């Protein structure tokens, strides 16, 4: 272990691929093969020598360091959005620096993956704001390009500031978290009131919360829930944390459930035809988003 406040390369990037954690998600929650047209669900995340050790190490770090105080510090730092200001299209070029050849599902860049997700949503005739949500949902991964470790960018998300649910993946690793035995943070409600609503709950830090905060003034409420909670599997797949939900959260759950498979199962080897798609997406972005976005 490195000195306090410092991390080794393995502690920063324990995964082989930035998206390797999704392999674990797909094994935990295999969905019917309704969106992926060119692969069966069994073919996704198929490594010749799959290693659970890297994912376990990822979650050991995630569960150890994602404390309530850590999240508040990251929110204070990154939600100033004072690092870059770019057009959406320049932002996609920036995001494409995260291309990882070790991902077995696709050799496409990040933008093309997002196009596949948004095109799958459009093909099913969902509203155009949901198509845009699909296009933008991984934009928060630019956090890696700002020096954030993988475990503070991707992974299943969960509330901090209250007791951790045993429905969160690898719950045994929370015993290393400073909040695990805190007299307040370790209680059922922690710093929250019963049924306070998720909008009043601090989630573990990562790309979901970051992109939500980035776009919260521009998309309808269902799209914002999709952005903010698509990695909150303990809620939308396991039904945990009902004691923190309000009626609005319960109403929005159907939208998060609707979106999630388009994220997980839209990868395929056929690249989108950007020349053909460009006019549609340029008009769509201009309809909902400002000319530049702050990061």
C-alpha cells in the first residue's frame, strides 16, 4: 500500500479494461437477448481467461475508499466544473482517449459505443430525449482523464452516509471502510431521514453522478434518473434501500429499468455509419444542449 493519500498504479487501475466491471454485472444480471442483435447474451464479456481477481480488487478499493467524506470532497472538487469547456463533439474526441484494446466486446471507440446505445434506443422508437441520454450516459468517464482512479469512475454505485446493503456486490469489503463502524454512518438511516428521497442521498462517487450534475439543467426528469442511477444495481435490480425512497423515486424506477439494458447489451462489432447519422445527432444535441459544456 502506498503512503496515505497516494495510490500505486494497481490501486488506481486494477482492472484490465475500464469497462471490465460490466462483465461482472452481466454475469450477475443476464438479460434476455432483446437488444443485442448480433450476439447472444452468453457471448458478451467473453474473455479467454476471465479473471475475477481484478474485479474483486477493483471493488475492494472501491468499497474501502468510498466514504461519505470522500464523496463530499469529490463533489466539492469536480462539481465546480472548472477544468475544461468544450463543445459536445470536442468532448467526444476527448473521451475517445479512453479506447481500450483489451475490451473483448468491441474495438470501437467510446463515441461509437455511445452511438450504438443511442441507436438501439432510437430503433425502439423511444423519445428523442432518451436517445440523447443514451448518447451522453458515459460522458462522465472523462474523470479518468482528470486523474481519477478507476474505482472512483466506474462500478456499481450505492448510498454513502448510511449502512451499506448486503445486496451491493462484494459487501464483505465494506469492513475495510472507515464508515463501516462509524456510530452514525453505520446505522440504517445514517445522516438521512426515512423516505427522504434519493435526491437527498449522496451516492458513491463516479461517472453516473458526474454526468447527471453536468446535464441536470437540460434533460427531462426520467432521463436524469437514467444518468444518475443506471449503476445503482442494489436499487433497480435488488430492491434495496426502500427505506430511503420516496414516491417520486418509485415512479422513476421504471425509467431506470428501461434504460439499463440498452447500456449493457447494445455493443456489436458493426460500427455506426456516422456520416449518415451525423445530421440527426447534430440537430438532437442542438435541441437540448448548449453550444459548450463545462467539465
